[in-house]
């Protein structure tokens, strides 16, 4: 299987080189056939130049797409998924907070499941306020949709064919939760795994912002309506290449 790492980057001149290099190093460490697709999300610093240099240094392994203006992490993810060459995709933000090897070590699980969902093991690397928000957010989502997920905003590994079936696409911060709930409610096989984060090398997280909160509220009510009133979770058939389809039919 070919893996595409989708790497959104907005003004990450202090982090993007390390994020790309660490990902390529993890490809080699775990013998993964992969590519890094960097989405320059309207950066105004030197991020685009640094990305271009990495593309030139790593032909066939690093590609890039440019957004003239910032469109958000959800839009970057979907743009990357639509242009990914891989059979499986995973989001690794260009802020280098994630340790690529911590999630890529689990790529082999995709032989047995259709989603690999990580949860943070070393939560102490984040502020108390961020941990409080995260814990209550997950608790609220689980109560609302009758799920038991440990984490919904991490670097999930997806079989790309599952994403193609989704009719709804959130373009903001809520995109990951939206995807997970829709796929989990359809009954796709998944594995939850622990992974560690590192402290950011520079810049500020773009996750906790008023604009993010607005997208979460709008996305939540849309998802609520689709799951409980439109019964979008009811699915007669699974993606043909999915492990779930093979296991259910066998």
C-alpha cells in the first residue's frame, strides 16, 4: 500500500523542514512506501520557499499544493486527500508537534482495519487549559453520538476509499471529528492506539481560536441532524476494498 502524508502548513518556517525530514526518516525506518504532500495554506513567511526546496531535494517523495489564501486545516486535508496518490492517507501538520514515527509505526494495522485512531499518551506536553478543553470535548462528542472514542482530533490513518464515499465535508477544525463519527457509525473496523507528542519548536497552535469554535458548533449541529434525523449512518454496503467489507462478507 502507498501512504500519502497530508501536511498542512501555515506560516511554519520554524518547523516545516523538521516535519518533512522526520516523516521521510520514518518512511525509511518502517519500510513504508510513502509520499509527503505539503499543503501551503496561504503562508506569508518563508514557508513556501522552504517547501519548494524540499520538493527539489526529494523528487517523487515530496509534493506540494498551494492555497493563495488560508483556507483552514479541513480544506487542506480534503485538498490533500483528493490529490493523494496513496491508498491510505494520514494528516501530519507542518507544526512538527507530532512525531511521525509514533503514528507511522501502526501503518501495518491497515491490513486488519480501515481506520487507525491515535490518542495522546503524554498529555502533559500540552497546557492544562488545552487538556481540559480536549477531555471535555471528547466526552461531549461521545455522549452526543453514543460512541466511545478516546480522541477525535489526532493523526488518523484512513483508507482513502472510505473518504470518497462521504457526501459531507467540513472545511474547518471540526472536519476530523465529523469524518470519524460518520465512519464509526457506519460500522467500519478501527483500532485505537497510543502515541506521543512533542512540544512545538516554534509558532502558536491554530486549533484554539474563536473561528475554530464557530466551525465546531456549526459542524456539530449538522452532524447531529445527519446522524439522528437523516439516518446517514445507515449504510447498505462498505467500500469494496475495505477490510470491513471482506470480513463481513467472509
